[in-house]
């Protein structure tokens, strides 16, 4: 039986191998993803984002156990910026290993954020596809919550959890622009620690009067209460992940969000966005790769040299390179 068939039957070794191939940018990976794509689209993808140390890994572990208690299978992708590519698992991962060891209904993969060929967001999305094809019903994606790639990964989820912890400095600061807009559920973890009330109050205040851009380019202040009732209002939940407290309520909220997405038609909308975004990314990458394959490095260097001496401007340089590459590419995009 080949790798694809084994992976579709949930064979863990086949899945692990396919993931490695995706991470390493193996030429076979693309073929695997091509053949598996029609078997994907069944999993509920849940992004978990927040500052380092807020307890995301511990929370994911607690959630995974909660799902397993309900016989729901779980795949976990942890995007870890600190561990080296082949490196050792962090504390959170070791805790996960211990609690979930030997359970075939769980599959955990930590990925280093540096060294991924083809970009972190795409590699993560591809690993999620593999877990989806392997039949995992929920896929938890843990990211750090800083930087554009992290926001993109969270955006690729159906449901995004934003995790905060008390006593981690300026709470309002932690709720960065962009994070607020991607949050479907807020989790205040470490609810056993001092300052949990203050953290929640700060979060509520930010949510109640949140600034949203209007359609006319002006910024408009609207109260969340004015949002039509069919819309989802992100709940704020407290957890103590180290004791698994609040995990059941969090799982319920996630399931409610999935139900909301289906009933409101938003699931379809998100799938449409995900597909359109994925297509655009791939197209961009593919175009660049094909273009670079056609252009001699000396020609590019010559443009750079002329730019340095201000003999030409970058726009003219780009046009010259595109003209040299192919008749199709020579057509200026904005003419
Ligand atoms: N007191 C307390 N500590 C927690 C809780 N959740 C996680 N931690 C601890 O916080 C530290 C960081 O947790 P981790 O899950 O690795 O955070 P991450 O960096 O966001 O993934 C670890 O020492 C955890 O044991 C909690 O609910 N209460
Ligand atoms: Mg972690």
C-alpha cells in the first residue's frame, strides 16, 4: 500500500513521513498534497494564539484531553519559534507527551518557525491538510501571536482562541490591533493567579468600545452591543490549564462557534476566503519561482548596480526584467 492510502487510513508513520516531506520541501510533498486535497475539508481547525508563556501549550493539552474524553480525535500543530529545527520539545510539549502518550486519537507535531521552506504560513497550512486527510476531527494550531505570519496562521483557522494570562504587563498592550479582530474566543488562562479580575476588566473595556473601520474610510467607534444579534460576540472564558479547569466550558464554546459558523453561512465564507487566499499565495510563489528560473542572475545584478548608481529606478528595472523573462510577463500589470 502506498503512502497516500496508508495516510488516509490514519497510519501514523505514513502521516509523520508526509509531514516531514512537507516541512523539508521535498519534491514529493507537492504530489502527496495534490492527491490528498479531495479528502480534506472535514476537520474543524482551531487556532490558539497568544504571548509566549501565557499557557497555550498547556491549554492545548487540556483541550485535547477534553476532546478525547468525548472520543473526538485531535491533531495538534505547534509552531515553536524557539526550538531548533530538529530540536528538543519544550516543557509544554513534554507535558503533552506524558498526558496523551499512547493515544492513537491524538497526533502532535511541533514545528520550528525558522527553516521551513516555502514559508511558515504555507507549511503550517499544508501540515493541517495532512492531519485533515488523516481523519483528525479537530486540529489545534498553536502559534505565538506575534508577526504577520502568525496572524495569517490564525486567520487560516475556523475558530481562533486568543490566550492571555494575568500579570504579564500591560493588558491593553497585549491586545494588539489585528489580534482583536481575529479573536473568536478570548481565554484568560492562569485564572489561579493574581490580577485575573484586572485582566478581564481591561479586556472587556477594550471589547465594549472597539474601534472598527467604517466603509467610508473614516474610523468609527461602535459598541459591540450594536452588532446585529446574529453575529458572534466573542466570549471571555477563564481557564486553569494546569488543572484542566475550564477546559470543558472552552470546548463547549468552540463547538458553539462551529455551530454558529454553519448556521450563519460563515463557515462557507471562511472556506471561500481560505481557498482564495491559498490560491493567491501559491500563484504568487509559483510565478516568482518560474520568473527567477528564466532570469540569469547577472541580469538581476546588473539592474541592482544601475539602481545603486541611480542610473535607473526600481520600477524601470522590474519592467526590464519582466520584459527579458517572457512575452506574457512583459505585459505591465497596471496598464
Ligand atoms: N499557575 C498556572 N500556570 C500555568 C497555567 N497554564 C500554564 N501554566 C504554566 O505556565 C508556563 C508556560 O506554559 P506553556 O503552556 O508552555 O505556555 P506557552 O508558551 O504559551 O505555550 C508553564 O510553566 C505552565 O506550567 C495555569 O493555568 N496556571
Ligand atoms: Mg507553547
